[in-house]
């Protein structure tokens, strides 16, 4: 199976690297110093479960890589449309597209830029970051994906289901969990509720999980953020667990002490942020559905000036 990764950053590099080491034909669309390092010495993975070296074919041009059986998108939300257009050459008539973007509307953003392609939504459960060109460092025990076609979509045909099931087995052989779901929207919201809270807090405070979630005042704010997200999800028609508020708060407390949300790394280096697709999305949907979201609105207001990168002063 030929699996294309767009792009091999923290999430894409982690899962793509494991698949390559398991013998899959993995290619990647990359750029800059990261691309050159992968070409020169392979893609390195470092973390608590061991250090590895994956050899993958990488290029800054999708047309040089040929068509793929599966294309995994793992880019920032604000990169979705441009990444989809750049990846168009990877698609043949039977190519399966899977979005591992953060947020709720990632699959729609990708599909809007890929004419005639059904994009299956997905969630990635891993904490990983590009530590330096050619090196992805993973920082948690999480290692799984869940994905599925939009409900009622014609793209969920028998051929697509067979290919998706085949991909799931290849993921499991590569050492991480993969699962198909018939209700991807609810799966996306179930992850998103905690993700949006953690991203807002670690980015605004510039602190990792340890000092944040050991503070009862921070936990109180985190619980309010999660409750707002859950209320918006239910108002939007998503079926999320009845105990999602309790479970999500407990999960934050269990994060490794040094763990940040990926958005923190962007704000720390002065880069653009996904905040419009995280807290911003909850605020917009809350207003549309008549659900109050004051805590997300406050943190969105704090982070919004950084959404295009560190603002210039003066």
C-alpha cells in the first residue's frame, strides 16, 4: 500500500514513520530544512517508547511522488486548502483521503479544495513535535487514530470501506491503534472539546500540563472551557459521552508534566496559530446556536492578536 503523508510534521511524521518502519511504501510532501534532512538521513523518531529511523521518499512536489492508495493530511487548519491543492497529484480514482487535522471543519476545508474527492474525517491521539529538521519527538503514551466517512456520503462505498479496513490493519501492524467509526462527527467533537481547552490554556499561560493542571484555579477554568465545548457539541447535534466533562478534566490532570498543546509551540516561535479553528470555532458556533461560551471567548480574545504570528508593536 502506498501511503502519502501531507505533511511529515509531529503527527504526520510520527504515524508515517511507524508505517514506513513496518514495511509500508510511505512517501511525504515536505519542504525546507525538514525535507532536506529527511532526504539526507531519513526521518528520526525519538521518545519514551524508543528511538527509530524511518526511510521515506520525500519531495516538495506531489507530482514527483505519483498517486497513492491513502493520503493522510496532518497540517495546520490554516494550511488546509493550500495543502490540499498542492497534494492534488497524489490522487487517483480510488485514492482514500483521511484528515488528521485538529478541529471540526478540517475535512470540509480539504474537500473544498479537492474536486471530486471525499475526505474522511479523523482524529490523531499523539503528542509529537518537530524537534529539529528530520527529527520528530513524541512525548506521550497516546498512539492511535480514529477515522470515518461523513454520514450518508456516497464516498463510503464498498471499495472505500475495504481499503479503509486494509489501512487499519496496516496501522495496527505498525504498532499503533486505528479504528473506523460510523459517526466521525461525534468522534471529532469528543477529542476537540479537551483539545481546544488544553490548546488555549497552555498557549495563553506559556506553561505545560504539570504546573497548569496541578493548580485548582486553572482546573476550574479548564472545567468551564470543557463544559462550554460540550454544550456547543450537543447543540450542534453531536453525540458525545454523558461524562465527557469529568473524563476530559481527569485526562488533563494525567498529561505528562512537560506536555504542551501543539499550538503552544507555534506561539512560542512567533508563528501563526490555529486559534480561529479551536476556541474561535467554539465561540462562533456558540453564538450561532445560542450557547454562551464566555471562557473560550476570553481566551480567544487574548490569543487572537497572535493568529497571524507575533504582532508587530509600533
